[in-house]
């Protein structure tokens, strides 16, 4: 009866004696409980070819993958039910957590976890716990201004063709050694970039210029890992693409280690681009107006970082940030000649 059942449910396959499996793949399959069930020894001492069974199982897996992809596409087009489900699972929120957990925010966490509500809930709760202790919305420019003196990371004064905020990073201008302050500086700029995204835009772009980069100026593996952890786990779906522009060969050794900390979604957002590579040039031109793009990235514009001017803009933004989060009880603190907003206890 089992033989008859298999003949109806599986496509025509070649039979062979059970003792003759011909490949390592067959040997691995033989260890599977499912294969052990099907690969029975009939009265004629023959059984289903394990390789054929492997093909059949692969076919069913592909069908399952296609079905999962269709479900994800449906959720992306009609996310309301999943968002409401996640909202109910989270329960009542208040304060900054309530402001943070907008419908758009919940959608990003659902997308990051393939629309699995339970996994998205866990991820979001971990972010809320992190935000309650790290308090990124309370970081002010005067706390991290020293990190920005060389312009190693700053918000560009232009957007890409899709209206996304651009952060420019120049690791060759590293000027400090404190991992905590370096990460705090980056978190501050990420929060700032997000808060001032154009309406309807959710993502930012990173442009990374390797001019002057060396092992001496390179951040540690520990710092890179912690940065990746924060970006992936607490700012999901915020990075559209990171362009690594003409990285030196020496960087490849560092990248071989760092890339293993990236999840697949983030990994595919990292693009290596090179000045004389036609595909790289086309990619950059598809994302940026070359008249706005600095020459360091193959454009025509001149990039000049003015720390005094950038500090003035960030101080203005701090006032807006405090107001957005309901933290607008601020006073002005004199820091390096600047009047800087600071929270009042």
C-alpha cells in the first residue's frame, strides 16, 4: 500500500536497492527521519532512489518558499492587520515609547522579522528597553561635539534622488579612541537624520569615503560589532544602502571579519563602489544628482566640513528634537563658546 501511495503522490522516479546510495547527499538524506520513513525495503529489496526523493523534497520546499514570498508581498501591500496584531501584543505604552511606536515603526519591525508578530514584538521590546536606558533622544550636541571636530561623520546638506537623508562618513578622520563616545556620536546623528527625514521617507543613505584610512585610524572590531548590533536591532529598515567608496585592499581583511556580524538583509545593502568602474559609476548616478554629489564620491560638488557651522545647525536641531519628544524644558549651557541646549532635571 505504501508503494502505491508513493506512486500516486510522487513523480516517476528510478528505483534502486537501498544499499546502493551513490552520493554524500544521499547519505545525508538517509539520516533524515522523513527519508527513513519513505526509504523502506520492499519485498523486492528495492526502494525509492534517494536522489530522486531529494529532488521531490526540494520541489516542495520551493513551493513553500514561493508561498511565503506571496504572503510577505500581501502583508507589505496590506500591513494593517499585522500592525494591529503587534500593537495589541505590545499592550499600553506611554511617554517616549508611545511616540516611538508609530504604525510606520511597527511596520519596520514586522518587515525586519518577516512579518512574524511574536519575533517583531520581541525585537521591539528589546529596542524599547535599550532606549529607556541609553536614552538616544536625550543626547545633545554639546556631549559629543568633540567627536565631530574632524568631520568624520556628519549629515550632508543634500539628499539622494529619492529624498533620503545622507550621512557622510570619513573613517580616515578618526580623532578619538573612546568606543562609547564614538557610538554615542553616531547614534546622535542617526536620530537626527531620522527625525528630519522628508515626509513619507523612512530610510537614510550612508556614503563612506576611505581617503586617509589606515589601520591606525580604523575603529576596533569591538566598536564595529557594537555599531552593527545597534543599527540592525534598534534601527531596522532605516538603512537603505551604504556605499563604501574605493576602499583600499587593506580594508578587505577587516571586512572579512565584520561582514559575519551582518544579517543577510543588511549585508545586501552594503555596496562597494570604485571610481573607474562603469557599474559603480552607473549605480552612483542612479542614486545621486552628480551636481550635488561631492567629488570624493565621483560627483561635481565641493565637500567642505565646517565644524562651527555644523555645530550651529545641530544646536538648532536639538531644540526641535527636545520639543518633538516632549523634553522642551531646556536651558542653555556654554560649551566651547556655543550656547547649547541641555535638559533640566
